[in-house]
């Protein structure tokens, strides 16, 4: 998500969304940039009118969207570490899926 936020920040500031600028924003935020993610995002946003997409996203949704709240698991020792690794793995997969679907969203 931080990659998309960085792109939106650059857009709001009127700066070009390119690999160098994204890298600078991420580094300034204390995030270690992943070059593959940066390239994928820049490619997905190429030719996209971000203002138009934001306007469409702000329109009311016909059906209500359910928001699931995740409760932290009360685990100890090795179980807590295993749960943390599993959560990190899920986040990584979700970010990859989000980037894959980003092209469809903005394309």
C-alpha cells in the first residue's frame, strides 16, 4: 500500500510519477524500496488519469461493503512467531495481488 500512497502523494504534489521520484518518497518514509514493485506501479499507472480514477472511486457504491476486523491472536512463544510469519506472508501476497489488479483498476 505504501507504494500506491507514494504515487498519490507525488500526484497531489504535482510531481511526475516515475521510478526515481517513487524511490525518493519511499526512502524518505523509511521504506526500503523494492525495484520490481516500483517498476510495476509505474507501468500500471502509465497513461492513467489519476484524477478521473479518484473521482470514480469517490462515487457511492450500490451495495454496502462489509469490513472485516481481524482480532489479534493470543499466542505465545513459537506460536506467536509462526503467526507473525504467516501474517507477513499473507500481506506480501495481498500486495502482489493488489499490484496485479492495479492495472485493471486504472486501465
